[in-house]
C-alpha cells in the first residue's frame, strides 16, 4: 500500500484526514447501502460498491498495522475538554481554588 492508495481510499469514502473506526465503518455501510442494487430506485451501482469495498479494505489493512500513540500529548489532542480541565482545575473560578 502506498500513501496515494490511502488518500484515494479516504477520497472514495468521503472521509477527511482524521476519522475514527466508528466513522469509517458507518460511512462504508452508508455507501454500500446507497449503491446496492436492492436499495431500490436507481438499480444500484456495482462498480461503486466494488470501489467502496476496496477503499474500506485499504483502510482496514492500514488500521490493522497502525501503531497507536498513548502519549499524554496525543491523549489531550484526542480529548480537548480534558486539556481544559487540566489547565484550569486549580483556578479559583473553575476548580478547587
């Protein structure tokens, strides 16, 4: 897999640079349902379903080998409300005071 493959997979699924596993799975389900022949209406788009499934496979393979960061900096990046709580918890107005 190349970085270009990863970017193409994100483009096909309509995802941005950051997406949770839950968001990836939900988007995959949504697109397969939308383009499935049994969905009614347009009769489906088998080519698009193949592209969506291939994109999902690329992302799943990437995630299977991804090394997660459990650093404090990454924790606060993912949980900004905790960063604020930590920053102001000792302030008289907001915290213990």
